[in-house]
């Protein structure tokens, strides 16, 4: 028997929302996260490049059925077709509002501060210590901090911006000034550091890297504006987890932390590689963080210790 997870992180590219109006996009989003919802498991999401891909004209709109009606603001009634009317689909902000709106008891996602826009999925979750529950007042530090960053893509550049780096500095200084609390980082698109430390595309995965598939080139962010330096300077940061590349599932060390790919889990998107998920197991007293891949058929591989 497999133990149920306590928490799920969806690492982005769940839907292609910008070509869909909000009722459809939120319906598909809801279906994508229904595996955890139906089991009562809480979750958090970050956005990938596909969730907010630029609008594309579907070829069938040029068939005899023609272009569907424009969506127009309710009031005032538009006098010309361009007064606020569009084929606009669902951007990040609408998707996040839909997820965190009604019936969101299990969602721990949130929209980050406005100054980080167009990035939206920027927030921190604090995992409370068990000690706090058993010996009230004894220790009020959380046991773990989980940072979620929007690595862009879709309607804007694939990047973790300089503003996000500043935000990370201020959050980590505020929540964890002495670095006593271990920290894990989640975003969608690998940073350029993944290219530097990863095995050459399609080559064997050799130690110190750990993984089972290395079938394509790392497709990194467009630029590096300091987030990797900021992370590497904090011994409390143990690992970064990304999605994006379906044909990669390795972890490699980068200075004192680990850079990990998850494993393609959903049924959409490119690549026919067997599906799986990256599991992270964290314990406190003493702290440890280990990870492995669990495949859809229940087998496990690529065990790695992130906390040594
Ligand atoms: Zn992606």
C-alpha cells in the first residue's frame, strides 16, 4: 500500500488557457487538479508557459462556420467592434482567481504582490513544526518554507525577474533571517544553471546527478537576473524543482543545493515517456529531505538525499 501524500505541488503547464474563455479554462484547470481535490489532499500551483500561451487564431475559424462572436464588455454597449471587444481567453490572474475563489478550501495557491506582475504565482508557504502543536509556545519557527515563483512564459518572457529576486530576498530575510529553517523552491522553467550542471542531452546520467531519463536538451529561461546567486548564498535552500521538460527527470547538485526536474505527470503535452511524479519526503528532528520518482505503475527509482 502507498501512503497518501500530504500535499501536492502542480508545477505548471496544466492547460492552454489563453485561447479559452474563463468558464472553459477554469473547468479544465479544475479537472487537472481533481486528482488531489477528490482525495482531499491540499495543493499549490505555479504557472507554466502553456497556461498563458498567446492567443492563436484557430484554423477552423476560417471555415464556412466562420469566426465566433466577439466577447464585449457588458456596459456601456459597444458602438464599434473594437470598443473593448476581443477574443480574449483566460490570463494568469483570472485562472488564479478562479482557483482560489469558491470552494478553494484545499488550495494554498495565491497571487503574489502586484509589483511582480506580469508574474502571478509568487508566494511562500510555511509548513508548521509538529512541536508547535505538541508543546505550545516552545518553538514558533515553521519546520519548512516553500517558495513558489512564476518563471514566466506564454504571454511574456520566460524569466525570473530582478524584481522577483528582490522579493525573494525580502521574504527570506523576514521569515528566516538566521537561515535556521530549511527552504525548498518551486517554479516551472529551468534556469540556465540547469544547463551548466546537467548531463549532456541524451547522454547517460552519471553521479553526482541522479535520474532515469535524459532524452532532450534543457530548455532554459531566457535570462538569469540573480535568482540562482540569491539561492546559492543561502545554505538553508536545499533544492529547486521545475517541470517544463517532459524528457528529463534528473537532479544534479549546483553548489550546495540540488536542481531537480519533476516527472511529466499529466496526459497532455509532448512526449510519450511513461508518466510519474516526483515525491519529496521531509522530516524534522533531525531535518532530512529525500526525493524519488514514483511511476504511474507504482515503481520507484532515482532516490536522492537533498539534505546532506
Ligand atoms: Zn513549460
